[in-house]
């Protein structure tokens, strides 16, 4: 029985996995995440998504390793994923995108700060006297290409 469900979850329909389809349905539904916490038994991240079939009830979606598990009937019946997992996956993707954007902004700000705080190099001004006293101008070395005479 479990093997059949696992095979069903890996199967793709129209090139999409079951989770990708769940994410699309979740995005279309606009369902919110109404609670966040940790599962007491193992400290896994747990998120609550409202049930649509039973108003007032919430389903708990738990992040176990790298995959999501839900306590709804549809999770087992529908290829080990459901619209609640889709809601959470979409939220996690949005959070990851926002985090990446904040990181990129922080890097840009830090780079700008460093560039602003870096002292400008002192470029000595050259005068004609300096040029006349340049080492090659003063050199008597026989190998100097500039002193050929
Ligand atoms: Zn569910």
C-alpha cells in the first residue's frame, strides 16, 4: 500500500510533480498560513493552514527533513502531498526569495560602505623638477635604452 502511494507521488502529470501541482492550486486558492511553531516531539517546524472542508479546523504541515507532511486525509490519499503542503511550500519559496533579496541588498550596502570608507589613494603631483630627477634621467648605467648616446 505504501509503495503504491510513494510511486504515485513520484509520478509526473503533464511534466509536473504532485507538489508542483499542489503549489499551483495553493497559489490559486490564496489560503493563508495561520500559525507557526515547532512540533514538541522532535522540534520540527510546524505550520497551520485552515481546512476548507471543515471550517474552523486547521491542518498541521510539518517540515520533516526536506519534505512536508500534512495531517489531512488528502495527504495520504493524494500522492503524499496536498494543497496545505502547497501553501507552505509557496510561503517557504517566497521567504527564500525575500531572504536572497535582503542578502543581495545587504551585500550591495556593505560594498558601498566599504567603498565610501576606503581612503582615496594619495597621488603625488609631479613637477618638471621631479621628472628631471627621475631615476632613468639620472642614470649613467650603460644598459639604459634612454641614455643611448
Ligand atoms: Zn493537507
